[in-house]
């Protein structure tokens, strides 16, 4: 796996500091839920893109396969 660029490393470090300094549990929960959704959307996009590149059908439970029905 490639190393993140310097600018991405900087962004990660900034966000890590913001998370570390937060003491509002509700705000942390909200951020965690947002990140979980973004991570799953990225995973779905990656699966669908790979399937398109290999001329396969999307995985059975991906959002793309549901919109095609």
C-alpha cells in the first residue's frame, strides 16, 4: 500500500488532534457515525468500480445493484 502524501498526513494529524481535544461524547458519536457512513460508501464505490473494470455485475447488497432493479 502506498504511503499517504505529505498533505494528507498533515490533514490526518490535524484531525487526530481535533478528535483528541474533543470532550463532547455526543459530538464524537456524531463524527464516528459520519465516518462510518463515508467509509461504507467508499467501500461500496470501490466494489462497484472494480466490478465495472472487470465487466462483472455489482455485489448483491451494494446500493448500485439495488438501483438497477
